[in-house]
């Protein structure tokens, strides 16, 4: 899978990104992360920080945190 979304269940920012990916028929995998920041080691390894959402686009070499940036990327690049 070229697109991976790191997300937290119940996170409204993550839900916005999920909705945008679904609305634009983007094929992606979701990696659900732990609620505690201290347990988000995989997110830290991938993005250098522990916040979510984080979008990883392997095909384009993009690792992007921050939901507003991700939403813009989805509309401009993946839609």
C-alpha cells in the first residue's frame, strides 16, 4: 500500500482526513495508534513526532503531519 494514515480512534482531526481520503476514493491503510503519546513510538519513528494524524505516501516520499496540511495534500495531489 502506498498510502498509510496513522490515526487515533475518536480523534476528530483523524476523522476529517479519513473522510477526505474516502471522498476522493484514495486507497489507503490505517494504522491505529495508542491514546498515550508515550506509546506512539511507531509514529515517532516515521514522522519524528508523536501527534496524529500522519499521512505517509511511499510512492511520493511524503511524510506529513497536521490535518490541514494533509487535507490540502489529498485535494491537490491524491484526488
